[in-house]
C-alpha cells in the first residue's frame, strides 16, 4: 500500500511547526479519546435523535392537517430533512461504536501507552547552555582593615611670660604685677598688685584664689582694702596648697558694691 499524497506535506508542515502534532501520534490519541467519551457521545446522539423523531411526528401531523398543496410540500420537505438527520446521527453512532469497540482495542500497546501520557503535542527542545568567551570574574579579595590610630590633642603650653596687665586685665588701673601669668608659685609667694582709684570714691578691692582651670570655687586671700596701692605687696599665697593649676583674681567694687567686668583681673599660676 503506497504512501498517501498528503504525507510529505504533513511531515513538512509538522517540522515547520504549522500543525500541532504528526498524524501517526494524533490519530491514536483521537481514537482513545473517542473510546473514553463514548458514553457521552451515545447520550448526545440519542438526544438529537429523539428531537428529530419528535419533529418527524409533528411534521406528519402537519401534513395530514394541511389544506393546501404548498403546506403539504413544506411538511414533506421537513420530514425528509428529519429522516436525513436521523440517518446521519445513526451513522455517527455506528462510527463511534466501531472506533470504541474495534479500533481502540486493536491499537498497539506502545502507541496506547504514549497516548495516555500527558506529554505536550509540541515538544520543547532541551536548552543547551553554549560556552562563551566571557571571562569568569575573580572572587573579590577581602580588604585588610587598617588599624585605627587615635592621636591625642597636644597639650596647650602654659603661658609663662605674657604681661599681666596687657593680656589678662582689661583695666590698667586694676592689675596683678606678680606673679606673672603661668609662673610657678611656691607656697607663701607674695602677690604684688596695683589698684588706682580716688580714695574718697568709697571703693574697695580684694584678692581671691581658685583651684582648677577654670576654678569652680573661690577662696578669699586676706581682707578687703579701701586704699589705692601702686605695685605694692598685697598678700601671700596660702601655705600647703596641693600641686596643680590655680587662678588669682583681683576685684575692684563700686561704691554700691557692684563689680564691673572691666574691674576684674585674673592671672593663672601653677603650684609645683
């Protein structure tokens, strides 16, 4: 038996992807599907046949009751169409029975097994990763963490030779002449001051000492004075002071007791 004339065309169309599946694989699937749903097909054909039989009976009644020839011819035409439809339905039922009862059991076991699998009609070719010339990047090299270096702020040098009146005292009439700012003063060192004002003005001045830089508390050194002095020894530093920074403060008050900022002179010193 020769090959059918449509075989090359189907094979070429299947290779190009125009048909969903080649005939040798689609036919067994169709036969098995008809056998699987044969019951439903019989029921559908029976319902259609019942409808045509009822239509045929109604057509016969219309033919008998017709009064004119045209009505009889129309009823006869409907009856012929109903008989042809019944014949077609019976033919389809016979074909379904042949496929389900004759062709399906005669299928080779291998074809039936392949058709039962849920494989797609168009098989997707496996994906192949082709090698490329792109170089593989090297893994990142961990960066060595540098040690953290903390530098301490340089210590500020203690002033040693700045003039007292020019650098730390705003009013030249209120100044500490000795010791100089930043000088090392031992216990009992004499404090020399200059305070100028009119004796009848009712002002007074006094000397204070504070520990620390800046001091948080002040200690009165000696007693307040009411007479002006010029580069005269005023008081001595207390004995037994712990080593460290200190601040000498000379204050001149107004007659009402107020101390103006410009009448305050401060000199930092250090006790060894």
